[in-house]
């Protein structure tokens, strides 16, 4: 299966990357064609539940495929596994009406969702400061008011999961909830696109008294940080797997270039400073991969994976940035130009160090948790030490 996914991504998705990156009707048509091929070949939605139309693969088994599927940013969408996070969240925390209305359609690729937590006016690393509010009307429905930004993919989405304050005041640790908002609702607006290092896909959005049905609240009022923590741990681990696939791609390109680019002193590969790039990149890849799979195994077993996900997230983001940077260096100007995917891979690596929580948040969270294990109880075990960093959902 891994070989089949790898071939699908390399022979069908990667050649269409430029078209898919461009967006618009041509990209939508290319994506629809790829999805049809994935369905015909039995490669569709492999990690999604069978009863909803997916392939029913468990997370650990899927993790073996996610790296090759994620070698292109478009792989998960083309192969139907992109909704895994949202389907998992809605299946666990959505009420009956939400599950019936959306789950099968999400798995079939008929509708798309996105996630809006970060706001322009408060630090994303401190969700307690969330300014977006949801107020309950007399009929039980919610009225959402606020602004979010860097909401990935919201322009083409049908639903957006929004973190909003349903009780208390900014700064309170209680009173945050998640609501599922249809983007067709009156009062919802995409304010502008926010290009990241020159590429699109992120947006600023506004909720101006958007009315949301009572049953579109996920879990209970006040459950946001628990649900978001669960979602972020799974989401970060999935991203790490995909970043491994992208780094492997940059590494392969670097080695091919080094072996085939000849000067009067022979191939670049004969230069020791080039060999040093290759060694350091391989070391980064090989030391990160087991960390990521350790996080996968703990999540799959339903165990506390906060430390391992934090380690994996920082390691994988740094690793992708480093490997893509080395591959660019070995390519010279060609590595910065339009003829290789390296600029895009580098951009992903750089953004990886900020999105889903910047490096510093994970470093301090993991270190505090580990150090607590060396405290008064004298256990010395970083993993048995308890209840989070105190700085928001990890
Ligand atoms: C490409 C991309 C896609 C994104 N997609 C989404 C999305 O779909 N949905 C969404 O809700 N958000 C999304 N984000 C936003 C992202 O999750 C936030 O940018 C991130 O959580 C950091 O929040 P912030 O930008 O407000 O930074 P701030 O919280 O203002 O932090 C700024 C800097 O302060 C430092 N800092 C913060 N905390 C600590 C600490 N504890 N210790 C030491 N230093 C610290 C770090 O250097 C950090 O980079 C995306 C961002 C990018 C770049």
C-alpha cells in the first residue's frame, strides 16, 4: 500500500502541483480528477472510518502511509485523508444532528472544513485571551462575533470550527467553547487573503453576529481547550509525518543534484562540504522519524503523548527547514528559482516553526513537564508529571 500511495503521489499529484497551487477552476478540476482516480484504485480516505465510507485503517497503520502521501501538500486532499482531524473531532464531540449532517459528506469529499482559533489582536499562544464571543439567544442558538486570522483554507470551506468565549472574561481559564459555523451563514465574511512568504491559502475572517444553531456547539460549553488539545496533538503528529515526506523529497533532490552536477573538478558529490550537507540532512531525517513514530504509538494507544508530540513537532519543523535549506544551497540559484519544489518546501519548513504553536511554546511546555518529574516527588520521570504547561492547549 505504501508503494502504491508513493507512486500515486509521485506520478499523478506532484506533476500537477503547480496547477493545484494556482487555485481557481483549473485546480478544482485537477483535484476532482485525482480524487476520482484515487477512488477507482481503492486508495480513497484510507484512515477514515469504514462506516462513513473510508478505508478504516487505524492511526498507527495509516502513519506508515502518511509520510509518502504527504510528500506533496496536495496528497492528503487528493487521496481523501485530509478530513481525518475534523471527522475525528466531530465523531467524538459533535451531537447527533451534526454527525448526521456532515460526517459522511466530509468523508466523501463533498464538503470541506477548517479551523479558526488564532486572532489578530491577541497572542495565538495564549487562547485564554480569545476575544471572539458567542452569546446564547433565548431559543438556545448562539450568536458569534469576532475576528480570526491565518485560518487555512477557509475561502473554499463549507464549515469553520471557531473557538469563542461563551462565558467569563478575556484571560479567564474557563468559558471557552468550540462552535461549528457554516460559512454560508449571514454575517460571515472573508476579509482578506494573507499570503505567507508569497503564497496564498491563509485568510482573515469576520463573524458579525453570525447565528449558529444550538446543536452546532461541540461537546459542552467550556470544553474548547480539552477538544482543541486532543485535536492539536493528532494534527501536529499528522503534520510531522507529512513534513518527513517533504524533507525526504528535498533530500532526494539534493542528492540527485550533487551526483549529477559536474564542474571541472568532477561532480558536486565529491566535495566534502557538499557531503557535509548530505550527512547533516540524513542525520536530521533519521533522528526525527523515530520521535514522530513514538508520538504516533502513544496517541494510538490512547496514552499521554504531550511530551512526545512536543518533541516531534519541534524536531520535524526544524528538520524540514534545515533539509530544504541544504537542498537549496546545493542547487545554487536553481534552488531558489521556479523549476524545483524547493522554495515551497522551504516555505513550509519555515512556517512549520510557527504554526500549530511556535517552537518556544513546545520547548517550554515540554521542559516544564519534564522538570516537574524531578521535583519534590523525586520520581525523575518526565512522562508521569501531570497536567500541562499552563499556557493553553498544547
Ligand atoms: C501558514 C500558517 C497557517 C496557519 N493556520 C492556522 C489555522 O488554520 N487556524 C488557526 O487558528 N491558526 C493558524 N495559524 C496561526 C498559528 O497557529 C499561530 O500563528 C501560532 O499559534 C502563534 O500565534 P501568534 O501568531 O499569535 O503568535 P504569538 O502568540 O503572538 O507569539 C509570537 C512569538 O512569541 C514567542 N512566544 C510565544 N509564546 C512563547 C513562550 N511560551 N515562550 C517563549 N516565547 C514565546 C514566539 O517566538 C512566537 O513566535 C497559522 C499560521 C501560519 C503561519
